[in-house]
């Protein structure tokens, strides 16, 4: 998503968040069905899906707001020309 327009990148983040939550709940439902302890594992799957969605969405949003990582890194690293001048 590094070179995509911001609107497309934000749509990608939305799909990522929704997919994480849905997959977490579906995995929890399947595990509950297998183990017969409904709704415990569904809630665990929901929590894991929300955690993955939150962390991944945050990281992806940082890329959209701050630009690609190579641009961020170049701002913080000293210029090689300045090091040679001193």
C-alpha cells in the first residue's frame, strides 16, 4: 500500500479490520462447535481478531499518514555528506 492514493489505502485498512474480526469470530465459533464450550472460544476469537485488527490497522494507518517507511527513515538519519565534512 506504499504507493497507493490515500483513499484506496484507507479502504484497504477497513477491509483488513473487518477481515480480522470476522475470521476471529468464525474461528471461535468453529472451535466452540468442536469443543462444545460455547461461547467461550467465540469471545476469545473476537478478542484476538480485535487485537490483530487494532495493531495492524494502526501500523497501516501510520504508513498512510506519514508516508512510506523509507521517507520516514531518511528524515531521522544524518546525511552522509555532513558526516564526511566534519
